[in-house]
């Protein structure tokens, strides 16, 4: 007698996609077999005509806890994750105080263990000395995070130990990271080019931070990755220019890349319509960039789709574009947006699962416990009805900052989440 069986679903295991049954015992997948072959269970879940996917591993997530509970907490934002088919979140180190000391990492870990509705990992700041880096790894860091630009003047306290703008500073940080063997997610924007374009004082938000800023930073990171041996994961790529820089650097560097749904479906039209509510960093680009990013995910040039879930309240965002904070909620819309694209034939289902689950799990050392539905994997499972229509409304958002997701309001997507299980326990239904 199994604990749980999931019967007759269209299962994407990471090896094959076919109609299969899954058995779950003690929180893990214990058996995968043809429909009708696995025997009885205390709980049987009928998944006929549903996609049975490994829960998504969101490699770029911010809740910032314990600072700014009005924007979101580990509890509220991981509840949103479960409601979006995401079963692991990798939380960025931006907080007050920031996660760049072992003490802060341990206290955030304890807070996350008390509050999170899904599994989580914690990034550590990369601009630290080697002994601090090693201590943070010993305390359980999943990877490091580096910004290659200066923090906004009003948020300096949240970024201490997280950034380096000079070639020397970037090299030192990645040299330290290389000693640990863990990957480093890098926010790649070149500081001196940011200043150059800001000094032109254009009123047009689209030209104040053009793609060359991102591409130049990625090219440098390719070289530094090669010579330090650090594994560098480029965060939230927003443009075709960024993809070109990544592909050009890839033959010799240890680089992987990530993009986010908002860079794939939104562009300057949404800046026109929603202004500061869709301000993100790097900024939204053009329809051609949207297409370049979908193509890069389809070919595997970009390996990961992550949310960069960055909750700010509607009041935080309702200020002029120039002074608005950068970030939008996205953890509960990420998988729905990608599955809708699968329905439209933009991506294969297998490629979508690679980008949302398997590849982030591999890059951050969680595979095949996470990111796969194989015997021995954690039973982190999302059941999706692939043909049901889902109309997004602000009221349906679980994130405490869901009111800022106005660009998603009224969007009709094909594909609807039916149930999320975390280590065999239903956490969304
Ligand atoms: Zn981010």
C-alpha cells in the first residue's frame, strides 16, 4: 500500500513523456510505471488528461524577509509560489540586513524553515572575503549573488556585500566564489555605461538603459569566468543583445543564462501603458527582443526561466518612472505563461520543463532530488489541466504585492493548475 498514487496522467519525467502512474512513499517518488500497474494507495489522485510535471524550481526569487513584510513574507510569497506550481524557490540575498554574513544567512534560514510553504534555498552575497564565503557555504548557501552595478542610493543598506562595479572588484568576487565550487548568479549591467546613458538625461525610459549595458557586462563576465574558473549564471536576460553576448562567450566560459516571463511577453508597449508599475531592471525591451528570448529558450541557448519575483506594493510603485523601485511580482504567473506558450507551439513541453525545473535544479546542485519525476526524486509535483482557460485577475494573486501585477490583469492563458504537491503533501488544490 503506497502513501499516494497519481494515476493516468501525462507525465514528463525528464527522460520521457507518456501516460504513466506515479507512486509516492515517505515524500519521494517510489515507483513510475505504466497506468494500472502500481497497486493501491491510501490517497489516489486521478490525473487523467492532466500534465503531471515536476514542480518548478524558481532560481530567482525575492521576498526580502524579514524586511518589508508589507510587500511580502516567506509565508505569503511561498504560498503564491505553491499557487503557481513552484515547489522550490531560491531566495536572493537582498534584505536589510543583506544576506552577506553567516549570521544573517543562519537567521534567514531559520525564518524560512518556520514560514515557507515550499522548499527554499538561500543565496549569499559574493562580494565578501573567502573565509566568510566558506562559512556561508557551511551554513547552507545554495549559491552566490553579485550585482555588477551600484545599488540605488536609497537602498545601499540592503546591498552591502552583494555588489562590485570595477573589473578588479568583479574578478575578486568571482575568484572567491570559484574557491567554493558553487555557482554565482550575476545581475549583469555595466556601471560606467549606466552612468553614460543616465548622464544624457533622456526622458524616455526605453533609451536610458539600453541593451549594450547588459551585453557589455556579460562579455566581461565571460572572460572573468574563464580565468577565475567561477560558474557564472547570468540573471534575468532581457534582450537579443544579451543572448548574443552569452552565446559568444559560451565556448570558453562557464556561463549559463536565465530569462523571465516579463521579458518574454512584455515590452515598451507595456511601459507606455503601465509606466512605473512595469519598471524592472534591466528594463522591458522590444517585441524583437521578446522573440529573441523565446527562440533562445527553444534552442537551449538560455537554459533557465526564472520569475525574478520582486514584490513592491502598489503604493511603492505609484511614483514617477525615474524614482520607482525596480521589480514586479511573477512567481505565480511564471509557469502559466510558459505553458500557454507550449499550447501555442512556441516551445515543446519538454523544453519548458527543462527550463523551469530540470536545468535550474542541475545548475544549483539539486538534481535529481528536485527537477525530475524519477524514482528517488522528491515528490514535488504540479498537476495542470493543459486545455482549461485561466483568466488572471488582480484578486486571484496570492502575493501580498499582487496589486502591482496590473500588466497581467485580464490576461487569458490556456492551462490551469489543479494541484501542487510538496514531498507528497498537497500544498495547493
Ligand atoms: Zn532579482
